[in-house]
C-alpha cells in the first residue's frame, strides 16, 4: 500500500526531521511505500504584523527575545540558505512532496501520489499553535470511505486542552474515522478520551524504533568529522541560567562543552549579514555529537531521546514553552524522571554524577519498541 505521512514541516529541526526519517524507515521495513505530504503554513502579512506586535510587547516585558521578533520576517531565500544542509539530508533520505501550502494542494498531492493509507505523526501535529490548519492533521481533505487512517505517536505537546469548541467538535468527528490512534505522551491518552471521544494507545516516538547502529551508519556513510568536545549541549532556548548549568557540569566532570547549532540566531538581520553563522549544521553532524559525547545537557525532548538511545548520561532542563509533558512522559517511561530539572537551584553534584542503569533502560526500550511496532503492524495490515 502507498502511505502518506503527515507531520510538521520538514525544515531545520533535527528532532522533527529524524522522527520523520525513522517513521519512513520503519514503514518501508514493514513492506510499504511511503511519501511525506510536506504540509507547510503560509503566514499572511497581517498575521505577521499582529505576531510582531505581540512579541514586541512580550519583549518589553522581558518575556521574549529580540531574535524571535526579527525571525518572523525572514525571507524564503534566507530560509533556503540556512536550511541547505538539513534539506540535503531530507532530499537524500525522506521521500516527500514539494511544500504544500493549503488544503487544496494537500488534496491534489495525495491524489497524484495515489495515497490509500494515511499515518499522522509524530511530533506536535495535534497542537493547534504548531498546526494552524489543525483539521488537515485529522485527514479532513480526503473524504473517501475506503482509506486507512492511523495516528502514530501523535502529540498534543501539553497535558491541557488547547482547542476551541469549534475545532474540538470538528476534529472529534474526524478522529472517530481513524482506524487506530496512538499518542506519544501518556497524557495524550486522556486528552483523546475526554475531548475527542476516541481510545488511544501510548507508544514510542518514531526515533526510538530505530537502533543506535542505524543512526551511526548515517554518520559513517557521510564521513562526518569528529566533534570538537565531549560535553554535548543542545539548547534550543539559551539563557544565562542554562549557560551556568552547562558550566557547572563542565567543571564537575572536567569535560569540554560543544554544540552542534548555528553560532548566531537565525533572524532576518543575522541571515542577511552572517548567513554562514546562521546555517544549521548537517543532521549527521548533530548525530555525531551524541556518538562523541561523554555527557549531554539539553532543553530539548529529542535531545533526551537521543541521549537515551546512545546511552549517554544527561541533564534535561524543562522547557515548558515547547511542552513540558513531552519530557515528563518520556522520562517516566524509562525511570529517569530525576534527570529533569527546572532551574540551576535543582542541579546538585550528586545528580550530575549519578550513574544511569543503562541495562535496565535498554530493556525498557526493547519492550516498548516491540509494543509500538506491533501497533503499526496490526493496524496497517487490515
């Protein structure tokens, strides 16, 4: 069968790219042909103005970074430039359509690709703030009765309900047409039951369905250079407090911090003046960081995921703005909740040095992986 995958836009987010890559690889391994319907979201000029005004107000209140205001006005050319390395990985490894800018284009692409099955997920596809046309992610564009609809590790990102009444009513109707629903966070099971009226199963993020060796092969096949240090920091939202946390871990363990991130924030001015410094490194270089690290400090969900996959001790800094329940659900599954801190005051020397029982974690991973793969095999072979 030909499966159309719906996920967040394929751009520069390493976790987003790799969860899509992993899902494609798993589905192909199960004998299916796949194509990612690469849904993007056009922001009208007026909405950009309103978003700029809102972020400017938050900046004045000390709750927003200047770069987040300037990033709204980045041009399509600038985005292509700074995404060139991640785009190259996508083009090599992920079968996908051109960017689809609306429901009509989505419907046409699905027809052109002869899609007869849809898999929605993973990432925060069911979070309205990240999916402006949320009904697309409930397959509103294909009204055929003889298609298969499956949600795999779909994420709301948070444990509270963010839909308005109209969106809830419409999406609940479409959700009931799904042949099977699974979610990435344990709280998603409750949200599906209470607000969408459907039963959901808790499964692993797609990245965890592949082995560490499969990711290492990607790195080795591209002759990826060694990392520049041994304390990997993957910080999506930098702050002085997070820098202090990294510094303390570095001093305690005697490790050299390094990052696989652009050296400058990507915004319209920096991209115009320093395009190379705003360009995201290759996906394989990001993976290499986990291979070479002896320790990891992250404020990213997928940073936690790959620390577990590569058996690297880590400190996770809660990132509530991007969805803290993603962290708590993942770490609870692996018995690693103690690795999550909310600020520098929670970091202790004993926590930094506390060893992780990787044998136990790997056993949990194997069990959860088998359960998650069974969900896909069972519901895609009806």
